[in-house]
C-alpha cells in the first residue's frame, strides 16, 4: 500500500467472489461497522444483474466516501452526506502554519505533491470534537486550513478542460446569476486527508455562504491508489489456519476455514 495511503481504502469489485469478500471482512478487520459491510455486500449482490455494475468502492476509515460504476469509470459518486461533517471542522489558522505556508500553497496546486512531515504538522494542530459529528470516524481523519488570507480566487484554479472545474464555475454562474465569477469567488478553506487535497470551499464576494466542492483532482489520485481485489479463488492451507487459531482462537476462524479443516481431517 502507498506510504501516504493510511486511511483511504479502495475496493475493486470487478469479478469479485462473494466468499472472498466475506473472508476479508473476517480476516482483516479493516471494516468494522456492519452498516459499511452491508453496503458493500448490497453493491456486490446488485452487480450480478446490473447493466452498470459498481467497480470500485472508496472508504475512509470505515466510512463510504463514494463509488464508481463500469459505464462511468472515472466518475466517482461521492457521498455528499459527509459534507456537513466536514463543514463542522474548525479550520487551522495560517498564522499557526507560517513555517509551512509555501509548501501548502504548492500542495494546493500540485496534486502530485506529497509531504508527510507537513501533513503531520497540520494534523497535530487540528481540533476535533467527536460529539459534533455524525460520521466521526471519517471527520477525525481530515485536516482543514483557513485559506482566506492566501488570497486565491476561482481564477487561480482555472482548468477549462477539467469537467469538475467546469461544474464549479457553472454552479456559481447559476447560483449568483452572473458570468463574472472567476475573480469574484474566493478560496476560503482547504481540506486534506492522507497528504491529498480532499476538497475546498469557495465563497462569492459579498456573500456569507461557503460552498464545498471535492477536489477537481481527487478522482485521479484515488484511482492511482493500491486496490484490494476479490477475484482470485482462496487458497486455504492447514498450517495458516492453525496459526490463526493459535493467535486468535478457534472462534475467529471462518466457516469456510472450519469446513476445510474438517475435510482435511476426514481425508487423512
């Protein structure tokens, strides 16, 4: 797994074997919430009859970030329920990050940049109040900085061939009934996770309303991440299962593993 990929998990459901998924749930303990497991099970079950099956599911610390389907491979459908939780996070002021200001600026516009030391510094300053959040497992992994004093505007993110940028531009044109938005919309906050820019908020001059958008390069970064696959038949071994029993107890082995042991004992 990539060194910067700590809280983000990408599941590849293409040709996934259901038993493999269940075995992974039991074996790795990465997904703990039943609601998350049931969501993934539901998606995989629906794939067998769907003309547009889900191919990838993206998780952040046991929370569904989004998914992508076969016919819209590069288009991730994000869970916008998470946005309210993001907006509750208290941003870190730039004065606290003065030493890292130039790196942060580069980070915002160079989506390939990774800097673990700076990210850890930002993390150490992030305040988090768990009782405020519906998706606390997700929000606890995110850092947000107050970017108003950086002075950037939507024009600085100008990417005319990027559909995500076009969507942001069109949103402000429609919302505020004007075509002159590029130099009138200000960057107010930037959200980070695992050394990636997760998203940002923009605000029209003269308005008190901030609007959140997922980073226009987030999808590209997510698809480059290591993926967990479930399409290879499981290869069970007696020694491996016995080691697992010794470490975790017999109650923690799967039905498939137990049946395999019983079969081996019968055949011997």
